[in-house]
C-alpha cells in the first residue's frame, strides 16, 4: 500500500519551498522585541511551550526508539544549552520570535541526518537538533536510529502526531526512511581523516568471518600481522576507503532512487573554516525561514554549541550521541602512511581529490548508471515497521528458566534502561550470537547461575569509578553477569537511582524480584541505598592522560568572576597553558587531585550510609588476568561459586570485554562505551605528565599504591 501522504506542513519542507531550492525569499517583518520573562516553572522564553497551531507533544509519539529525547523525561536541550538561553534571553529574543512565527519552521517535518563514519555526522545531527528544539519545543523527538515517520504519524495528515517533528541520526537508511523522510542531510570530510579515525578506534585489520566457533587466536594473530606488514596495511587502507564510499553511495542511491534529494551535504572542512555559514545553510535546508536562519544571535548560539560539544564530548552522550574527538597528534602518531596508501587506489584517490563529493564516488556513479541499484544491499528494517509487523526470526536458543517472578518493564524504569520495555534486551547482538554459537559449552554454567539461590534476585548494584578507569568495562561485566542470571527481570543503564523507586528488592512490591545494575561517576543521595557498590581504578597517569587526549584540559578558572569569560579569553588561556610547562604542570596536578576527590567522595558517602564498597576493580589487574577479575566481580555481586567458577561463562564475559574494546561504537546506548585510547596516543601527547604528577606528594602516594583508596589523602581528610 502507498505510504500516507505527508501533511502540508511536512510537504513544505520537501518540495513546496523556495527555501529548499535556494530561491530568494522575502523575509517576514521582524517581531516586536519583548523582554524575556520566566514562567512560574522557570520556562524562560517558552522552551517547553507548544507553538501556535501545534497540537502534538513528543510524549504522544510511540513508534520511535524509547531513547529519543522528547519522548520521555529527557528534554531535547541539555543543561548547557538551556543555561545559554537563560543567560542570553534578551539577545536571542528577536531570532526566537522569528523562528517561532507561524510559517517559519515546518512543524511536522522529519529530518534524517546521515553520513559515513567519522565525518562530523554527530555535529550535523546536533546542529539540526538544536535548531529544531528551539523551534518546536516539546513537540520534537530526536535521537539515534532513523525511522519511517509515517509509522509514527509524524507529518501524516489527520494523525494526532501530525504536527510533531522528528530529527534522527543514522549511517544507513532503514526500511521506508529514504522514501518518507521530509528532509535528508549528509556529512562528508577528507576521507583520510575518516579512515585514520577508524584506525585510531582500532576498527582495523579485522579478519574476515570464518565458519564455526570464534577463533580468537587466529583473529588476534591476523590483526597483529596486518598492523606490521606494509602490504597488508595498504590493502586494509584501501578496503576501509571503499567501505566509506559504499556507505555514502548507499544513502545517495536510496534517496535519489526514491525520487528525493539530499537537501544539503555538509563538508566538515567547510564547517571548520566558516561554521556560521554552514549552520545557516543547514537551517535553510531544514526548511527554516531566512529571517530566523540568518539571525546572527541564533547562529552564534548554534556554533557555540558545537564548540562546547568538542570541548566536552563526554557530557550528555545519551542526548548528543557524541564520541571522543581525534587530534592531529593522534593522527601523526598512527596514520602517517595512510594517505599515501589510500592514494594508490585509483577510485579512492579520485574521491579524496574531490573532497569526498558523491559526484566523484565510483560506487555511486555505477549505482546511478544501474538505476540506483547497489549489489547485495538490503535496507535494515525500520524500528516502526518492525514493531508494527514483527519479522520472522531464527528460533531463539532456549535458555534455562530463571527464579525471578517479575518482568523488568513492570518496574517503570527510565526509558533509556535496557529491560525497560519488551523490545530492549540487556544482551547485545554480539552476545546473543555468542550464546547461539556456544550454547552447548555454556549450558552447565547457565543452569548453575539460573538455579535456585545462585543469582541474588532483587539485586540493586551500582558500578562507579573516577573518570577513565575502566568503569564502563566494569559496568558491562556486571551487566552481562546480570543478564545471564536475571534474564528478563534485569534493568540496566546509565545513572543510578534509588532501588525503592523501582521496587527492586522491596518486600511486597510487584517488582521485588527484579534486579537493576547502573553506571555512574558519583554516589548521589538517592542512590545511597544500593545493595552492592563496585568501584574501578587504574594507574592515575592513564586517567589523567585520557582527560588530556579528550581535550578536557587547561580550562580557565572562572570562579569569583562577575561576568563569564569570553571565548577569546578561554581560548587564549588554553593556548598559553598548553605551551607553558609551568602552567600545564599545575593543570596536571589539579586533574590528579580532582580524580582523587571523586574517589574519596564515593567511598566517604558509602561509609556514611553504613555500607562498604564490595569490590574495587583494578584495571591493571584486569589487563593481566581478566578471568580472575571477572570471577571476583561476579562473587562481589553475590553470585554463587558454581557459576562464577564456570570456565565457559568466564570465557564468554572475557570475550565480551575484548569485543567491547575492538568495536566501541557498537550499541553504545546499551554498553555506554566510548573510544579507547592507545599507547601511541599517550606517547604523542602525555610525555611529561607522569613526572609532573609524581612531583606532587599527594598524587605520588596515590599513584604508588595503584590508586588504592587507602592511599587517598583526600579520603583520609574526610574521615
């Protein structure tokens, strides 16, 4: 059956617009300026107020992933963005009035932001998200995975969700999206940088899949040889380039084959050279009127959001979908030969010389000549279609029954927790495949962990650690133990809550036998009742170095200032700090002390509540003997010895940890994973840090004790 026709509002953004065709447009008369005012609930400039003629709220949109902002509790603007609006309300007033004037923003629009890997597609997505959040307020839903808008009712005439708007990020078109998305935007960059980023993330030199059980010895042997053999790495460089070419070609071919067009293809080089121009061009491609899209204060705000995103990539990842940002020092250390290798491939060289234009992409040009058909390319099933029409799946492996009598969705947990709905498994796709491939080997362990009295039903467990200590690996080890033991009665995710809110372990509640596992970096008052708390630590040099590699470094101290520093002042201090050893050595010690304080505050809060830290995982010990650490974590969780000593279960969880490091960008909403830094990156950028840290008595004592809390002087001061 044909897809429902888009509403007039959505259709405007596709082809009824002089805006989308780049034609001149008469700007509406500016709205009279009004002084900003806050409502009783603090909603300055109406961030959470429905616009005129808009009847839909994001909470009414059901056929999109639960992690989308606007659908549940999470707003589509983060704290920094809301703070900026509050602080600069008067300056933003004219632009916001124009943006929210009827006819300026195409309510009911769906905007898909696409791009092959590591092209700035996340920056593109957040630029679109912020423009839409400012315009649509609570009628916006946005997040990772692009869905068929018609299944969600967005822009569909007569549907109750008609005037809601959708912004999404993806790397491939899923079923129906190429045909129905009102606006599709792309991103691209010099392919060398994208391929180098793949190498820096260690998504590199992967052996082709072999039939039968996973052979880690062969896989690791191939990877090691590939990285040291120039001819193999030359072939790998060309292979990676062609992977990215196929990604770009697949998006263009699907969209143009469906009779649509890419409204704008953002070049990251062009964005870096003139972000204001790109931010304005993106707004106009979305269908936003020129009076708002060209407003200097709105453009400045969106550009500064991008700078904030680069400066703090680890904040609000669930909303921004952001990841670590690579730098020239990383590339020089590890990618010196890649550009030459890539240029030896004629098709790759042509694409590179055209700055990754799709018009120079040999795969796209062939697909166009063939009527936009790509060999062997099938679209992934859309989330909405999959819910409406469940596909036949391969028969699942029958696992032993668990002892818990509750199902996790009954707990009413936050929508970003796995287990919060029937379609959100706490197993990754890789873990499910591993179980199917090794079920006979795993059966005795699974029967043990799911047997009476082995897994502690009603468990509430927090995994914590100061920054960059392996706390994400710790969380995933605990999550996988929990998924194996608790099955459908497990909830897990970012941000620790009070167990009593969910009813887990609370006598007499419907969800008493459900369990939940959470990850956090601070022990909040509301999470002080967690039954079990696990910590992580590592040689503090590596944690401090990671902070520098993430560019969370050399920030200007603004405490006590009457006015916030300007961006010029902030950047000037950063430049001076990075060049002056005297200033940077102080920054290094400050970072070390900050991590000590984080550890001290967690231990102190736990002790004040009359509880203990059940286990403190050393990342250095995990690297040396992962099976022993995995077993110790399981024991600290309260799992019986028969399960925690099972060799097959230990092997599975250790293999999961390796998979997590090899593919950190897979299912990040579930694993909470981020990029992994390497020794070559540390050598390039952190050469003096250890020396500077050891020059400080407090930091030196802590370092020499392997970051043990017993050697943390800040914790001693709190007792």
